[in-house]
C-alpha cells in the first residue's frame, strides 16, 4: 500500500518541484499574494460557497469572461504590476527605515551618554550601601 502511494505521488513529483521552484522566488510569492488580494471575491466564493461545482464555474466565468474574451486586468495585469512594485519598493523602504534608525541612533547617542554619566540614579550613600 505504501509503495502504491509513493508510485502515485511519484507521477506528480515533477509538477510539485516545478511549482516549488516557481514560488521560491520573490516574484512568485508576491504575485500569488497580490493575485489573491485582487481576486479575493472569487477565491472566497470558490472555497466557501455551498453551490455545486458547475454553478461555481459558471459564476467565475461570468466574473472574468466578457463576450468570449478574458478580462486580464484582475487576472494578470494588476497582480503583476503590484508584484513588481513590491519587489522594487520593499528594499527601498527597508533601507530608508534602516537609514532613519541609524541617523537617530547616532544623533542621540551623545545625549544618552551624557545622561548616563551626569545624572546619578543613586546617591553616593546608596551606592556604598549606607542609605541616609
């Protein structure tokens, strides 16, 4: 039985490996995530509707097919543009945040050190163990 299951899934191994390769790059993840965001109504309807499969297909076709032509705006164009924008802008925003943090950290290091050196948190008597 175990060998039969291995043989059955062995036929699908190239498909799984190809899918894994496609999604192991940032564009694949970004595209999948943005596609789900742009098509959330279809995904929700497909997974959580109690209707029959044929009715689901008819409904989804009505969403994306108009006059025998596929509407590519929500299926391909917008998810692809948002994926590319994410891949370009995410490192820029991350670097800006790091630069801002570094700037403020360097700017306030002197002030922090001045407070540590000049403002006693304990009196001399408390430091020596002889409270007043």
